[in-house]
């Protein structure tokens, strides 16, 4: 699981020094221990099908898996066309827009 998360972060953010799964675990543990986190919120996750910005959790997972499956070294048009085929209900433009929104959100948190 953490290998997949590290791959997703590395594909999404394109950091100069790619993150390892150990670094992802360390970052997660630091964030999870922050006193601002509400311990009750972790016990009651959002419904699985609740759309976030028009995307379900399943669609997000499929997008992440597709980003890992189709490397950035591919032709951009071919890559995004392939990714969109893996995410039901979304087209190429939807996938690119979602990818950019997530990438920007992660960059702005740094």
C-alpha cells in the first residue's frame, strides 16, 4: 500500500528527489499525531461513494492506479487517453483537471 502511495506522490508532484514509502509513512505519522486532528473524525470516515469535487473515492483510486500504470514518459495524449479509459464516467480532460488540482493542492501545502 505504501509503495503505491509513494508512486502516486512521485507521479503527481514530480519531486526532484522521489519519496520512498518510508518517507511517506513518516510524513503520515507526523500528520496523524498533530494535536489539531480530531480523533473522532478518524473513527467516522466519509461514505465511500460521497463525491468530492464530482469524483467518487473509487474514481480517485482508479485515477491514482492509472497514473502509476501509465508512466509520464509516455506520449502525453496517449497517456491521458489510456488513463481516462480506466476511470468510468470521466474523460481525458476530467482526469487531467483532477490531476492538476491534486498536484497544486499538494504543492501549496509545502
